C-alpha cells in the first residue's frame, strides 16, 4: 500500500500541487503537522473532483445499526417524558394543588431551573474527567461502590436513574404540613434538576461517540429527536389524562350557584367562595402521585434499554498518549469559539419562547380562553404533530441545509400563537395545535443536530485539544436552562402582580390578559430575536462539507 501511495504522489505531484497547496498551508498553520507527512497526504486525497463524492459515502465500520439508533433514542425519551410533565403541569400544580402562593411558586421554578443550569457545567467537568474502562455493564445498584473516576458515561447515567425517579416522585407529593411546603418543593426540585443533569449531560455528549460519520450522527440525532418528541407526547398524555379531573369546573358547580345568589359587593371577578373542597383536593393529590409513579417506571425501563443496546466509541481524532488540556483552559477555548456562541445565543431565545408557551399553556386554557375541558387533548395534538413532523424536518435539513430548516420551521409558530389569543375557540385551537407542532419539532431537532457540526469545527480549529464535548453540551444546556428559569420565574411573578388567587376557580381579567401576553406577544418577541442572531451563524453546508473532509484526514 505504501508503494502504491508513493507512486501516486510521484506521478501526480506536479499536476496537483497548485490545487493542494492552499490546503497544505492551512494544515501547517493550524495543526502544526510535519510538512512532508501531512502535505503529501493531502496532496493525494484532496483533488477538487473528490469533494462532491466523499460526503455521500459512509464506511461500513462507521455505520450504526437501526437497533443501536433505536436504543440510543429510547434512552433520551424518559428525560422528555418527565420534562414534559413538569413543563406543562408543575406551575399549575404548585398553585392549585400544593397551594403555595405565586411568589413562592416563581421562586421554586426560577431557583430550581437556575440550580439545574449551574449543575450542568459541574457535571460536564466530572464527565470530562471520567475514564474509559473495561469493567463492563454493571447493574445500577452496584455502581455506588465504584470510584467515580472509573465509571464510564453509560454507567454514570444508569447509576443515577433510581435516585432521579425517587426525587421526581416526591416532587409531586403534597406533604401534610403547610408552613414548610415552599422549602419541600424547592429542595426536591433542585435535587431532581441535579440528578437529571447527571443523566442528560453524558447522554447528550454520547452523540459524538456513536460514530465519526456526520450522516450517521445526524441520523442517530433524528432517531433521538423523534423518540424524545414521542416521549414528550407520552409524558403529556400520561400526565394530562390522569390529572385532567383535578382541573375541571365540576367541583365548582354548587359553589357557583350559591355565590350567584349571594352576589359580590366588591365587584371583583374572583369568587373566593369557589375554593376547592377538601375531598376534591385529596383526589387531585392522589392523581398527581399516580402519574408520577407511572412516569418513574417508564424512566427506569427506557434507561435500561439504552444501557444494554448502545456501544460507546473512543475519540479517534487525537493520539491516545496526548496529555489532556485542563478543564478551565478547554472552557476558555470553547467560549471563544464563535459558531458555538452564536448557536447558543440564538437557541437560548428560541427555547425561552417555547418554554413560556409550555409552562403557561394549561393556565391559559383554564383561565383565559375557557378551554379547561380540552387542554389535555390540545396538548396531545401539538405533540403528535411534532412527532410526525420530525422525519420531515430531517429530510428538509438534508435537502436544504440546517440553517434554512431552522428559519422555515421556527417562524411557523408565530402567527398561530397570536391567532389563538385573538380567536379563542375550539376549532382554531386545534388548527393552531397542529401548526405549532411543526415549529416545536424544528426547535427540538435543529440545535442538537447543529451542535455536532460546531464540535467538528472546533476540532479543526484546535487540533491538539480533545475531550471537550461535554463542555459544549453542558454549557449549552446551562445557558438555555438559566434563561428558561428566569423567564418562568418572571412569568409566574407577573401572575402574582396581576392578582392570581390560589385555589380559586375563577381569576380576574388582569390574570387572563397577562396569560395572553405570555402565550402570544412574549414568545414572538423572543423568537424574532433568536432568528436575528441565527443569521450570523457561520457554518453553512459548504463549510460543513469541508470540515467533514478535513476530519477524515485527521483520523
């Protein structure tokens, strides 16, 4: 093989020198490779005609089986099942079932999200320090006796799963005391955020270690996003169908009659006499605990399937004997990488918009547009539309590019959310639900499909640096979580200023108006800001193709 390679270089050196010289100089400047070795290698493999052929080929050893992709995707579903339940129902649960005041609820949501955001880079640090082992796949209950530095990423994910389930269950449990409920929910929400981060950060970074081929990683990401949207759908379906009876007006019927006879001399729209009865409140507590138990069981099953079916590969882009760069230096390098900052800032604003819609939608349907008997079915329609459209967006991004797909997909939600605010009837609500699902799917798929491209671009710009994938993923989640926590805290605080009455069946007009702003105007403003920043994202399809070819030379 060396003889054929030498002959090829000798015969074609003169004719290819003019084409290969710019590439050779770039490699010498950035990678500091040996001129004789890297230059000759690039001269042989980088003629222009090959650029259009290589991207469509996937070497057999880099190809992932459908079973591996499905097991990897199933591993991401439980996080979304639990996340969907908390996103849509935790706020109204804290206000109407746990019955803490809106200010305390806003503090629980904000501090919990902020704590989860802070825990992301901390967990990312420990993931970067974790070592590759030959210990094998251990049962979760055995991992607590193993030194953390000797636990690989998959073991770390499975090891924390039982504790995630326990903390999640107690998050939906109403303690018998009333004075300390704020501390109870704050503590368990922070604990849950910490433990779910221990699962999600290594799982997200695992994308880079499934295959070195971009198409295979994109395909695995599409499988993952489809399963995560299905997980979001399952979470909303389980939680919504089980707890729907806790948010109906049936328990208020007789109180409405008496209140109507008594009148209200203050003129306020809030009828305090419509408070929840103790029997109905006990029923609400029970159904929320049942939903938490079902979701916890699904979490365990999905995690075990992922652990048994996914094979993690080592990083092929740097020598095994190379001394790793310290975490703080890797962090500085990552934060100086322009494409990463642009992508993170853009989807930070977009994710805040989606989070505002998710967290306030049940309250909006209950108190602003009188759709409380249909909210669970409308939520399911949104998520079913999102799940069905994931394969479409995967085809679209491959055909037209990821940046174009982001603009086309995410802008779709803006006119329809505004339409629901101004035309609040059931038919329009279902039309809006189907249309909004398309944007939800795009907002879920695109950032996780674009992050591996940013990591590849970073690898080319910093060829002597390795092992920073967890920094990329953990700090991306950190920024988006922190921004979402601020938006959730502020939105719940706005309800307090508007006069939200905990436990009441009706709310003032000011609360309904505030909910309309949180569902309509605020998300539109955040989405527009995010898309304006995304215009600056520099990794086009041509750049992505060039990076793929350059990485093939480094392997």
